[in-house]
């Protein structure tokens, strides 16, 4: 025989909204954001095909030149590799 569930909801100590506790930054950090009842997730959305981390040995001078190209150099390397493999048959 299943035991009845206990009510685990906490009962608020205040009734009058003027007696409500002051909101703190920690409370806002833990808050859920909802739009029309749907939970809005914070942060970067989950990718359908996320990139995979690999270890790759590259000559030091090549790496230095790639990094000298500035921010986004890894994405540019990915694009060059993509173009290369798409050109190859099979």
C-alpha cells in the first residue's frame, strides 16, 4: 500500500507584501525566468552538432602565424580544413 505524500511546500512566514523580505542579488541569480509559462534558459543554447576538442601537433612557426591573425583564428583553421576535406573525393 502506497504511503500518502507529505506536503513539502514551505509555508511563507509573511502574508502582507509589505512584510516581504528584501530581494538580494543571490535571489536574482537563482531565479527562473519564464515567458508565457515557458522556462527561458540562460547561457549559450545547446548545439545540434557541437564541435569536438582534439589535440593536434602543429609546427611552432605555423601556430605563431595563426595566432597572429587575431581572435577567431581557430574558427578560420576549422574553415580551411572543412574546405580541404570537401574538395577531396570520397
